[in-house]
C-alpha cells in the first residue's frame, strides 16, 4: 500500500469575511478513509456560529452588496472562481482523494466539473430571462426573476467540492447570499473554495461557511426565520426532517435525496457494453453515488451469462487507496459508513439472498486501518428484501431477473425512490417506451451516470423535490415577480365619487 503522509491541516470557518474558530473552541478530527489517519482538524461549529453566519448573510443580502451588482459583474466573479479552481486543480484533486477516499481520476473529474459549473452559471446569468404576457388593455404584464434571499446550502460527503458547487454557483449567480454547511466528514475542499472566494474579492458576508454537526448547525440554519431557502443534498431521512423543520418558517426547499436506481438490461442489448456500464453504474464512487445503479434487472434469457460475466469483471476491479497507482475503486468514506454497508451485507444474507461476489471488508496489504469493501453482488433476491428496497450506498448490487417489459417496469418502479434509471437495448423504440414508464428524474439509454451542467438533476417520489443544474437548477434559487403596468393612467371609477 502507498503511504501518503500529509501534515494535519488546520481548517477554519468563514463568517462575514473572517476565518474563524468555533465559538466554544470545539474541533473535530477529519480522517483519511484509506488509512484511518487524521488529516485535518476542523472547527465544530455551534448554534451561535450559525447565527452569526446567518446574520452576516442577511445583512449582505439586505444591503444589496451582491444582489444589486450588475449580472455581468457577478458573471465575471464566477469566471474568476472557475479559473482559480483550474489553477489549483491538482491540489484540490489530491485533497478530495485523501478526504473522501475516491480514486484520483474520479477526483480530477469532479474538480474539472466544478470549474465548468461556475462557467455554466456565469453564462446563464447574463442571458434573457424575463417574460411578458398578453393581458387585457391597457395593462402590460411581465415577470422578472429575483434572488430568493439568504440560502442555506447543506451538502453531503460523497462529492465534497462538486456538490458544494452545484449549489453555490447557481445561488451566487442569481444574486443570493448564502450560509453553507459542508459535511462534517469532508470539509477540506469546500474550505479551499472559500479561500478562492476570498482571493477573488467576493464582498464580505455574501458567502459564509459554518462547519459542524447536522443536528446542531444544520438545524439552526433550517429553523432560522432569517433564512429564506434550504437547498439540501443528502439522505432521504434527513431530507424529511429538514422539510418538516423548514415548514415553520415556510421556507422554499430543494431536496436531492437518496435512490435505489434500476439498471434494466434486455437480451438485445450490446452484451459487453451493458456489463461494462452495469459495473460502472454500481461500483464507481464505491457505490456512494445517489444515482448508483444498485438494482440490476436482467432479461431472463441472458441472466446466467450476464451474472457470470459481471462477477468475472467485478473480481478484477482494483480496490485500493485513491492515490495509489492503478486504483479503480477506493474505500468507503468513514468507519460509520463502513459499518452501515457491512451490516446491509449481513441483512442480505439473513434475508436469504446469495452473495455471488465480494461480501467482505478488505484488510490485506495494510488496508486494515482503512474502510475498504469488496465489490459485492447478490442474486436470488426478491422485491421485498431490504437489500432491494433500501439505499445501501456502497459497492453492493442486487441482480434481479425479469421476463417481460411489464415485469421490468414493475420491478424498476417498485421502491419508494425515483432518482435515476437506465435501459440497455438495441431496440430504440422499446428503450424509450420503458424510459417513459420509469418514475425517475434522471435516465439514460445505453449508458449510465453521465451528468451535465446543462441538464436538470433530481428525483421523483422520495428521492427529492426540485432540480439541481441546468436552467431548472437556476430557477430554484430565484423568486418570480409579476409586474403589472397600467399604460393608461386614469381613475378606475369602481366607486362613485
Ligand atoms: O447523510 P445525511 P449521512 C444517504 C446514504 C447514506 C445516508 C446517511 O444512504 O448512507 O444518507 O448518510 C447534514 N439538519 N446519502 O448520515 O445525514 C450533514 O451534516 C440539517 C445519500 O452522511 O443526509 C451533512 O452535511 N442538516 C446522499 C448532510 O446533511 C443535517 C449523500 C448529509 O448528511 C441534519 C449522502 C439536520 N438535522 C448520504 N442532519 C445523496 N443524495 O447523494 C445531518 N445533516
């Protein structure tokens, strides 16, 4: 195993343009999931810290230091941020890898996508966006878009920088001010992004970052009457909690939550392409991807052949530390998450499903301190099993069998989730027919996982509300204002004089 020693980083929060420690001096250890070693110390934010950040964002919004800056200038700022991300891409990718565990090539992709996302929203913000309506003369009706106000942005640990950017770029582009909370597990690259914000001269108070526990800092942001909106990505359970809490102050909520996405493979698909994407769909990011293709549905006539080939290839995946040469799949993000994933593997066995590959923690080659799990797959499953219904969020697939289109659709839609899904078939009409029946927000035909800044991302059912990315993702961070203008200024004469 490659030994990568880094000095422990000392992180700070960023509130009202100042780098600050926690108000009670609390700190939290940030761990490299490949080695179990501490790589950073992060402030453990308090309710008081959250309140200061909210107040700073409120003042910055109310004084218009950002919302009233011309769109072209906000765009220029976003472009500078993108350039700085590119300049620091190597450093950011390495930090992402040691914090989250993902292989360096995945981290490099995330950093490039983050820069591109800032550029995308820099482009959007200067484009025409109003509407006019043909109403009765002499009135003229039109609509303008305005920032929502103070946005609470709460992100998870699976794409520490990229998930931050999916929220920060459109929120700032639209003229909002923000209180941002990274995951307590992965605060490093978000901190670097805030260093960039400072470097390019974002006015103080516009973007604030508070670290710490979800049920302390997260709740404080969600409950505050001074926060106008919450945009959250994370688990469905936490999303429901946030939605309930946000109701008291009638906040706008945008929630990108969990999934248990079906990957449907027909006998007429290109076999090797389907196997290849099925592996990518579940094992990329060690399965810690909201859209992971964790339920692989295969047509009966090719089922056995598919399982054999899938297992043969899964066993060849090189699992290791993200910075190690040749690593194809990294560790899970934390000890706690490792325990969750391993417990699901046990649940599957107890339910009577059969492990066809993997199923174990990896401790050989010096990996005993890290959180590595073998690429795992279950067969002999039925739709009611917990491993089929619940999000495991690890490198664990279930491979199910279907015999008709109707059955494939029924199985595919048969969970509470509705985030993503794919169909593999060389019959274009059939593939589209199936996709149109899927109750999912993100779908692919003969592909899995590609994501574009230009296209909306989000789920149906318990996978969330609202969309990230694209113009729909921009809409989330805007209010719509109707303006009605009287073109003939005369008394209405409704009442007699
Ligand atoms: O997520 P949480 P966890 C799923 C996945 C995973 C499970 C639990 O199945 O196993 O969720 O993971 C913040 N108010 N996903 O516990 O709790 C928290 O601090 C406000 C899918 O890590 O959702 C962190 O910043 N915020 C998902 C963020 O929520 C709160 C990605 C995510 O943590 C909070 C991650 C509260 N009360 C996990 N409690 C995806 N959709 O990609 C926690 N948080």
